[in-house]
């Protein structure tokens, strides 16, 4: 099976931001995405070109265009937030983004009426119905198809950094799970989700997709839902491992880290160097540690098994990648990783709110809504 890889300008960036719709008074999820999308239709009933629905009717997804800078991509989706608010605010509906809703129940949610979603639920049953999860997806342009798999494999070394920084799902269906990112554990229950297989090159990726297609496991390449995957249609690598983030500052910081890592690895490949690749068992352990402990995780750094706290390695990466960020025009956003380290990741902030409110999870929802409206710096 030959899979074409679209032409894409190097290190361009695009962002997808999934937002949950919640009742302003109760904090409950509300299934009105169809109403919101209808309100966003253009002349003649044409759908919004960038704002779409998702698996459940409690969600809208904002999709940026292709940008050269992180600032441009973030401004794009932030502008779309304002468009959605014009529809939701008069309805008494707030927007939040986190990896999970603190107390929502799967049996109260409605599935979007699309054939692909009905097929997913029919196949996956209870696990599929429990996909009350929200995330951010970041696409980075790759100009040479031969680089895709080496960079993908290299990015797995930094998956725990991304997961710890974005971790925002400590609660599930009203329970404190003890995990910083329970979303990471839930999402990988789907048959083609979770960590990617370690592949040698593009031809191996094509063979994998062919195997999955001829056996009916997937209908097309978009149903490979790995934490990091090639996106042939757009000519990008798509990083899907992150929990949803509730502020534009966090969105920009994490997107900048991803863009810089990809460009840094691409430059090393241009120089004939290799990109660090961890053993798959170390990658899997790192994912679990970041999911469980978040920014308190101690992670495995290299093939020899050296370890250090993830926060220390994030600070090291900020220094290493700063020259790359200057070249890409995202140094300000990269430095905003320090906001997350200083203020705490979302899971930490949510736990603090719950503790201060005698365990009230609606209070956590209100805090998430406030963060999305006012930002992290203002707080």
C-alpha cells in the first residue's frame, strides 16, 4: 500500500483545541454542540470552515489554519473561542478545557449522529462510551517524508514531558483517581490508540496501515489514533498525547515545545546525526509515570536508564531549545512553560480548588471556565 505524504512547509504549525460545553450554574456537561454549530453556519447554511463537532455532543473542536508561528496558530483558535462564546454565552453555557470533566457520567452524554462515530461505539462498547476526554492536537509540517518516522520515534522520548505539562484529568466521574492524567489511561483502551509501534521507516508504516486495512481493523489511516502519528493528508506529524489545556498561555507553551522539538530533530537529521530513541519499554514506563505523577514524575532519559525529575528536564529543554525557538519566532511562548512550572499544571490547580472548596467538583468546573476566560497570567 502506497501512502502519499502531502507537501508541507517545514515546521509550520496547526492546532486543534477541543472544548467542553457546560451549564454555567451546575457545571454539568450539556449536549448542544449541534445547536452551537448551527448557530455558526454562514450564509446559505454553510458550516463554519474551522469549528467542528466531535464524538460527543458536549464538545466542539477549534481547528487553526496552517501558520508559521505558534502565536499565529494560538491567535487563530482564540479568535474562534470568541465566535463560540457569541452562541453559548446567551444560552448560559460556559466553555472549559481539561482532559476530563470532573464529575460527568458517560450515560448522560449523547453521541454525534455520524456513521463513523456509531461504528466506533458499536465496536468498542463501554470503553467507547466512556471517551469523555478532551485534548489538544498539534501538527508540525515535515518537508521530507523520510524524516517522519525518525522524528516520530524521537518524539517518544519527550512524550512524558508533554503529558506531565498538560496533565489535567485527575477526576473521573466524580472520583479523584490519583492520576495526573487519567485521560491517558482511558484513551489507550481503544484498539488503535495509545503508543505507536516502533517502525523503521515509511515503508514499514505503509505495511502497518495495509495490515490494519485488509483485516478491517481500520477503514482509513485517520482511524489510527496513536499518541503521535503521521498525518499524510496534511504532510505533518500530529502529536495527540496531551490532555486538554484550559488557557491560551499553556496552549502556546506546549505548542512551542512541540514545534521546537520537531525542528531541532529535523536539523540533526539534516546534519547526518541520529535522533535519540528510547527502548519501547522505557517509553511505556515513562508514559505511565507521567500519567500517574504528572510534574512530580521521575522519568527515564536515555537508553542507559539515567533518570531525573521531569521538571528538571523541562528546564534543561527550555535552555537547549531557546536558540531554535528564536529562529522559529516562538521564544516567548516556549518561556511560558515556566508559567506551568510555577503555577502548577492543571491537574494540580484543580486539586487545589477542590481542597479549598471542601471537595466541590462544580467549583473545579467554575475555576476551569474562569481560566479559559481570563487566562493563567491574570490569575
